[in-house]
C-alpha cells in the first residue's frame, strides 16, 4: 500500500488531506471525524483580528458601519460569539481530542498589537498557525506595492511573535504573484495557501439590493490554484497548500502532480460529509498503487513548471497556439 505520509511545514502528517478552515472546523467532534477518516491535520475556523481587538459589541458596531460600504466584511464574519478566550479553549480541546496536528487560524487585515495573541495560540499547544490576510484592496490611492507591503507587515509582525510554523493564506489578486510569493517566503512563511476565496456579492435585480452569500466552490475553480502551484513549485522554499475547488480524488492527484504539499478541503466535505475524506484518501492510495508510486515525493511536482526557465512565456506560447488554431 502506498505511503501517504507527508511533511508539512516540519509537521509529520499521515496524509496530505487537510480539513480546511471552515464551518466544519469549529467542533471537536468534526476534528475526531476528520482524523478517523484520514485527515493529516485540521485547520480551525478563523478567529478575526476584529474579535481580538475589540469587545463583541464594538465589533458589531464596526460591522454595521462598515457593512454599508463593504458588504464582504459583513458576510464573512461568522455568526458566532466565540471570542479570543473561547478560541484558546477550542485549541486545547482539539489537542486533547486528536493526535493529528491542529493548525489555528487568524484572519486579519493589518499589523497591530493584536498579533501578540498569536503567542497565546502557541502557548496552548497549537502545532502551527494559518494566517489569512483577508483584505480588499479597494482604495485607488493605494498602490500594488503598498498592498504587498501591508501583507508583509502582517506576516512579519506575527513571525516576530511566535516560533510556530506559519502558513500564509493568500488571495490570487497580486500584480506579480510570483514576486509577492517570494517576498512572503523570505518574510518567514513556512507555507503558502493558494488561494483564499473572496466573497463576491451579487445583485438581486428584483429587490434592487446586494446579495451576500458564500456558495460552495465548484471544481472548475481549482484551475487557478493548480496553475500557480505548478508555477511556484521549486521557486519558493515554502510548502504550497492547495485550497479552492478540490472535490474529488482526481482533483487531489492533480494538485499533487502540480506540486502541492497538501490539499485543503472545505466545500466538498460540507457537501458530502466528513467521511468523504476517507474516499479521497483511499482513491489516492489506490491510484498510487496502480501507477507504482510508493510515496508522494515520487510524484509531487512532476507536472510542475520547475524545469522551465520562463513559465509565463511558456503559457503565452500555448495561448497563442491555441487561439491561432481556433481562428
Ligand atoms: C462556510 C465556510 C466558512 C469558511 N470559514 C473560513 C475561515 O474561518 N477562515 C478561513 O481562512 N477560510 C474560511 N473558509 C474558506 C475555506 O477555508 C477555503 O479556503 C475555501 O472554501 C475554498 O476551498 P473549498 O473549495 O474546498 O471550499 C470558509 C469556507 C466556507 C465554505
């Protein structure tokens, strides 16, 4: 039977499949179910910078005001009152309940004294920290470099605070994603999670109002993350974690071939239940056996663009060829 174990940011995982930070990852029973069904680690639901910085009533007021101009913020904050204290308790409970690594998650927008809280996350025993910089760059005065620097400041402020491995969860919206990734790599990220999924408010024409919801992902959304994992594999030291649109065994295999160290799963587990993890794990093992791969290292990144000197030029050539053939 193929060996599915993998290293992720220095943590030894029994499988490359992770329960992603989501509505499933705030209950100890779900962590236990994830472990029983073959998850290599669990990422807890995020605690928000706003929750650390202010009392719940102040957050509510801020959301109410911000929600007028920024509907994304309103929809993304969880309808829960789990504050910083309860979050530390959740980490402790998770650590007691499962043997697989427990990765805490902070969702933030700017550097600040709140980042000291990461120290407490470390002290209660989290194995790693995922930092989700959820920031809508909507200010026309702010340049691309300003935005990138803001991300870097968040990362370095937390890096200074803890020794824990840090996974930095990114949006795909950078002018030069490869350059940004390299800066975050050098800034102390042990892994880059590609990608965060932003809320995209819709408009109800009938009601003449915004519709804010978080629909589950579709498998076609996987291509963006897969493409960037294939480009960045071998170009950054940080491990690459795939997130968004992986629903099937085939999706998991594709991300590993592209160069993903691990694959994070949210929508497919919300839709199909946590036991779906076992289907994906067994499917991956069976495929590796059939193809004669004894370990993940044998296949990881074999379809990446590591060998190519200029992945951008390579992609452009393919694009031109394809369009010329169609016209
Ligand atoms: C209901 C729900 C809640 C989520 N909550 C969080 C969260 O608290 N923190 C976070 O970083 N990502 C959160 N996510 C995003 C997921 O971790 C993941 O990046 C995204 O859903 C794309 O992966 P998927 O295609 O497997 O769903 C959430 C996703 C869903 C669907």
